[in-house]
């Protein structure tokens, strides 16, 4: 099995992480901030973009998803918009992970979801890890976006 394990320590690394996370689906109940540890974590079902051909070609199913965990360390605060924490079974679709620098190396990491939902993490620095937790499973559909 080829599990993905990525670490992001700067903006370039975070862009690579974002590409692998596009179209991951997350339940609201799987979002967790641990202020004592200064960690924000989320469990997700990640679409395995690395298994897709480089060019858009006709490829019948199967496509793959994997259960993964993403966590950010050195998080000072978390703010959410467009997310109802009282609805833990609502599903969010992750579109991108961005970073806006403040006084280096600190800044804001923004998790951007479809439906105008977002999470902002004020961080001391970029320190993120993405880890696949188990084997892939087949999914018949490949995410697509109107440009």
C-alpha cells in the first residue's frame, strides 16, 4: 500500500498539500481544536488526485478516496465562518488551503470550503502534516469544477 505522508513547513509545501487535499470531504464533527496542544486537526475522506492521469482523459471508474488526517501545530486561534458546529453530520468539501503571511514566520492559514465556508488559523508558523490512515476505496465519480 502506498500511503501518503506529507509535511508542510513553508508556503511552497502548503501549496503541495493543498493540491492533494482539493475535494476532500470533511464532516463538521471531525473538526477539532486542541488549544492546550495548540493543534487543529481534521479527519477527512481525501480524493486521491495522485492516482489520476496527468491529463484529463476518459477514464472509467474506479477513482479512489482515502481516509486521512490533517493537522496544524502552533495554532494560536481558530475562527470559522459558514460552519454550523451544532450540525456535526454536515459535510464540507475542501477546495484549497492558503497562507497569508504576517510578521514572518507567523500568519494565517485559511481552509476554504465550498458553500462559502472557511476556517482561519492564526499560526506562529506553518507546521502541517497530512497522513493517510488506511487503504483506498473505489469511488465512481471524479470531482469537477466549473471554471
